[in-house]
C-alpha cells in the first residue's frame, strides 16, 4: 500500500501567507499537487499544524506533536501517520510535480528505504519516497536533536535518483519548481498558462 503525504501549513515567511492555500490559476496550490499525485497511492495524507485551514479538502490530516519542530519532525509525523508502508512525500508548494517520475521512484523503492532525487549534488527530501522502515532511524535522529532531513540517511538504505534518470522523465526539472515568494507565484502563473491542457494534470 502506498500513501501520498503532502506537507502543508508551514510558516511561509517569504510568501507571507500559507503557500498551500495561495491561489494558482484560481485554485489553492495544494489542489494542483493533489491532482497530479492522487493516482500514485492508495490514499492521501495532509500533514499540517493548521488542520482547520485544510478541512475543505476532506482528507485525513496529521499534525506534529510539537508544532514548529521543523521538517525532520514533519517527515516523522508523515511516516508515523501513513497507512501505507511506502510513502510518497512532497511539499505543497511544488505545483508542477511529475507523476511519471514518482512512478519510476516507486518502482525503485522495493529494495530501498529512501528513493530520492539528487540534483547538482543536493538531495530533494521533500520530493522523495520513504518506507516506514525509516521510522526507527528517524526517531533516533530527532532524539539526538538533529534538524537536517538527511541526518538519518547513514542508517538506512538510500537510492539516489541521478540527473540522467531525472532527465528521462522531467528534462526541464519542473517537478522541483518551488513557489516560495510572490515573484515565484507570478512565474508559476505564467508557466501554468504556457502548458498544454494535457500537461496540467
């Protein structure tokens, strides 16, 4: 079983408001992410510390036990709350996520605990596939005061997805376009309008 876990309701300091709820092409940004990834899993989970703001989605939600504890804690929350043993984890501010790329990553996940894009030497932890087998290492990292999302990687099986693999499915890197600022939201609007209707889902 596969759960799609979308991380939402962050502090969004640069945007000035909750990124998941800002409108892109007239709809909340998180709605675009859900639409593009709904077929990847058996269920969808929203992790947020503002569950009332996302109640309109009608989806299961999970909140961090300590709000504001950071992304590593959010990942632990997602894996702990997920119904599936395999969890697609992505941020709510990636409206052009590529489902075929995630399908490929899911195929790789049977022999790894983490399948994660590696772009220009940097991991993309909020665009990755995790197995619940990571929970023990994740819990140990949190108990040790770690904050970095990759801090537990030495203790699990990690399968990096290299640039040549990423380019096969997403040569323009649109999956990794984050909308963090009002200027990037304007750019996302232009990109959305430039896409063919068949590429918008």
